[in-house]
C-alpha cells in the first residue's frame, strides 16, 4: 500500500509540472490515449461525508477495473476515461456534479450516486440531457419510480425487505422495532418495511430515527427498549450505524439487531468493536463468494475480483466495491456492443437496457424495458458478525 501511494504521488507531481501522456486535466494519472479519443463516463461518489465508507471502496473498484480495461486495449480500441466527482454525501452537490459532467464534460453515461438521496437528486438532469445513470444506491425509489434513463446495481429495498421479514418470521420474531437514518435510504427501507410487515405476521412496535452525523442514539434506543421488541431492524448506510450498536450494548438491549445491505462494511465492525458481535445483516454473495457455489461462473467472477482488489488495496472488497464493479462493467459491456465511433448517449442507454444475463459480483443482471434493476432475493444471503468477522448466518446458528 505504501509503495502504491508513493507511486501515485510521483505521478501526480509529474503531471503537475509537465504535460505528459497518461495525465488527465485534474492532475491525476490517467490512460495513455495515443491517437484514439477516450470514451468518457462520469462517476458521482461520496468520497467524503457520512457515506465515505461506501464511496471510497467504490472509487477503488472503478480505478482498478479501468486500469485493467485500458491495459487490455480499452473499448473497441478506445481508452476509457472516468471523470470523478465527490458529492460529499450531499444531495445538492450530487445534482451539481451531474450538471458539470453532462454539460461541461460531455460524458456518455454516469455511474452514481453512492446514496439514494444523491441518486434521486441527479434524476432531473440525466432525464433532461438524455444520459443514462447507473446508481449504486439501494433505495427502492431509484428504479421503483421508473425512469427510462435510470438503472441500479444494488438489491433494491423492495427485494431486501421481504428477504429480511421472511427470516424474522422463520425465527418467530413478530414484534419488531425500527431505527433508521433520516436520509433517503433509511426512509425508503422503513416505508417498505411498514407496508410489508403485516404480510409476514410482523408488528412494528416502535419507530425511531436519527440524523446524519449524530453521535448518540441513546434516547431513541431507550424508547425502543421500553417497547420490548423481539428484534430491531436498522436501516442506515452511514457512519452512524456503529454508534447504534454501541449504544444498544451500553443500554443492555438483548434483542438482536438486524441490518440491511447498507451495513455490510468493515467500517461498521471496526467502529462498533465487540458491540457488533451477533449483528445479522442481508447482503450479496461477494462477502463470501463460496456462497455462490464453488466452481460456478458467479463464484469465478467474484473471486477474481476479490483477489485483484485485495492485492491492490491490502483489504478485501465490500459490497459497495461490488456495486461499483457491476455498474462500471454494465456500462462497459454496453459500450462494447456499439461501434467505436458514431454513437451517442441515447445509444448507450439502449444497450444498457439490453443487458441480459450479465454475471457481476452482486448478482446476475437482466434489465428490460420495465425493470432497470434485474435482481431477486436469490442474489441475497444472510451474514452474522462472529468474533469480529462476518460469516454465513446459517453456519452460525
């Protein structure tokens, strides 16, 4: 890792003092375009702010894959260039980033955003300009409120919620409390849970929220403790989630806490420490690729990515890196099906919608004219934190 960052710093310094092949206009090392015009796509990520724990691995994954694609000759002989924008986990910043990428940079597609609220903030501008957006956020609203220009790589909450509720029903946990962040992902998850709960014999006995950057959720959890739930569902993807687990432990709450894919990250385990023990959450198979089935094509795709990411960054990828891998390659595969020259953003959108049976690390994607997510409950599995690492929940029972 130290050698990697030293090399990066040298490259940036050289770019700052001379115009060299392989340097982008923002001073970062890029691809050697040669005589071919690069294909430019945008990426709006939360590299800072509460969702930085999601956005940083997303950027890592994209950088890793772009380098591999360009080392192999690019796309139909043209190098791929990704223009990055950090929305700092802010909806207005995400919207401004989309405008810049579309109107000034002329990208043919946008990957992003990291968060649900940020993804929705971009919608008006991608629709106005006719540029496809492939979101890496899990809110149901992203593809549930259908737009011909918007696609999604995570499992939406309309898929995740029934999966979790079915588990609660199997465990006989019928009294459930909800705690969520006030952002788009939290609101979306809570709304769908409330709509679906009765169908699984689940009663919502308490509902509490917290704000982004809150440092203590003791008051909300005290109310939840008084409701005596069988389980607590945590809907939140930000850096506050570890605090929920620590506060619950401090209050002596014994009800298990169940999370959604937004909690599937090392940041939560590291931040919560021993308070994360027993935390159960739904996510995709990438965290333990053997859950795909050793030897399957999905297993081979996932393990190849995991190995390369781990070698590059010194730590294994989480699901958010996987969402970025899928988003990038869905766009790349669409571009490969187009001629090297003479296509526009509308052509890219059409080819993205034609995605059929693409095996990514988060699942197998098949889009259609009325389904821009293409995943199902079979692309999910259940994990539990045991001794500071996640394991398959069924093996921890």
